[in-house]
C-alpha cells in the first residue's frame, strides 16, 4: 500500500548533476546526444553472444576509470558499477561547488540505488575449472575448492552497499549512508530517502542516484530467462516504448548522481538551484500480479507524491516515464492515463536502454538538461500508438510546457512503484 506523506517544511533542492551513460559521459555530452536524438543502443559485442536470443544492448563506451577513481589502488576492490557511481558523483559534487564551498563532512551523506553485482568473468574461470570433473561441473566440491583459490577481495566487488561506500570515501561524506536494491525503482527510492534525511535534519546535503553494470555473461543468461527482452537486431530498432509493436526491453548500463541540499544550505553557499523536490511516493502491488495490480501500485505512488507536493494532476507539465518497451508499458500507461490524460509523456529508453537501478536518476538528468534547452526530447522508436497505452507519447521534439512541474516514475516487474515530483526553475 502507499504510505501517506506530509508536506515537509524543509525545502530540498538539487544543486549538482553527474552522469555516465550509453550516450555520453558528463552532462554536457549527455545533453548534446539528447538534442541530436542519438541512441546509445548497439549490437551486443562485448562477448560472444551467439547463444543468446538477444542482439542489442546499451553500454557505456570510452569510460576510463583512472580519470575518476582516487586513489587508483581502490580500483582493485571496485566493480564497474562502483566506478560508474564514483565518476557521476564527482561531476555532481563539482557542479554543486562542494569542492569550492564545502560543508561539514558529518553533515553530508550518500544514498544510492544498486543492482546485482557481477563477479568479473576472469576471476571466475579458475575457480569454476577446479570443479569440473569429466566435463561436468560438480557443485558438491565447489565450496572447498573455490575457497582455496578465490581472490580474497572479490567479495568487496559484489556487495551492493559498496556503491554508496565508494562514493562517500573520496568525497569525505561522513553522514548517513545507505543503499537501495529494488531494480528499476532503486534510484527514485534513493532520492526520496536522501530527501527525507535532509528533511529530518540529519544532513545538510546528500549525494544520491543509482548505478548499474549489466554486461556480465552470466547475468545475461539469467535475464534472458526472467525478463522480456527484445530479440531485434540493428536493422529493427528497439525498444519501442508504448508502441503497438513493442516486443521487449533492451538492457542498458550507466550511473547518475545528484546533490540534494536543504534550500537554506544552498542559499548559504550561494549556489544555483537546478530543481526543487516537491514530493515523492512509493507503493507495492497487492492482489493477483498483473496489469491491474501494477497499474494500481503506480497510481498510488503518484497520488502520494501529489498529496505531499500539494498539487493536483492538472499542475503537472510533463512526465518522464519508464516505458521500457515491454508488456509492462500497458500497466504504466493505464495509471498515467487515469491521472494525466493530456500530459505529454517521454521515455528515454530508446537512448539508454533499461538501466535498472540507474533508470530513475537518468530520467531526472534527462529532464533537467532538456528543460534547460527548452524542449522535450522525442521518445525514440515510437511509431504507432497502442490502444492499451492511451498516453500522449512525445514522438517528435516539442517545446517545453509552460508548467515546470515534472513527474518521474518507475515500476519494476514485482509491482513496486516509485514517483518523484520536481519543480524546475524558469
């Protein structure tokens, strides 16, 4: 059920953004790619994928972790997810001018969303090979033989909470630290929790966002069995958010970070405000899993956010939705259509793929940089409206609406939903 939130008397604002994505590293490049309508989706080529039923992915390219990770020896105990998060956090930190006008370290915290942490394949090969007898893997000897040769630091690369830890250490953020691990809703839940920490008076500023690296071959096999992935190749673009002919999502990776501050802190430091957090909400599906239960969950989460913000649906100017290009789109569209029948809806999945625990914060960054340019980015690969998705999908570039209240929403396959309402300055 949705949790009723009271409107806070402590305004929370965003003062910094950072991004690592399939369409660029850094907000400037990210914004340019959106303006050019450049997709980050390409052929799955980082390993031999001929045995998989999928051909496409959205991966981060030209990422050099040594540019961002300090000290460099930390790379030995970091997964790719953690490196992405640190890089995005540094950019947000510097944009918020926390490197120039710092706060007390004990008054700065971190809450990040994280997903499955995959052990690097090269660290698994030797351990697995020791358990193969007669061409077959013997699980009965795995524990004993693996323990003898498994690199002792590998565990540190596979703990989701280490994302927030690695963000906090180089920035000397000694305040509250937490990790949210709920698939596509992770980063919006993290942003909501970071806002609560500030509103409770436990911190003056928080680094928040999400990170995801989903290109491990083992994890690909699992996702191909559990999720609805598009079988399209490069000649048939995918995903197709809210489209009548959508046939599944495309997996992506990346990270996004924001600096959240109390308005009083931002004003005292004299830093520009990029957006104001108006409200947030979350909910879980109840009853029989399916379209109706998922739609009801998302609708409750949005209604909680609206009540907290003191807004009505008519006050919202646009929506940056998930729209992953699967059957889940119908549930999301149903909830949005019931509350916002005429509000334009944007999905960035055609640019980024489904970045799971980073999805919500990347939607946020996309909303802020496109608003600064004065236009709504089109939903790539949307061609034909689906009666099951009766929302106003932005298919061509549009001028940004006069109303600057923006809704961000996400929904995972388990039926958990999250919503965040922002006000963007004129």
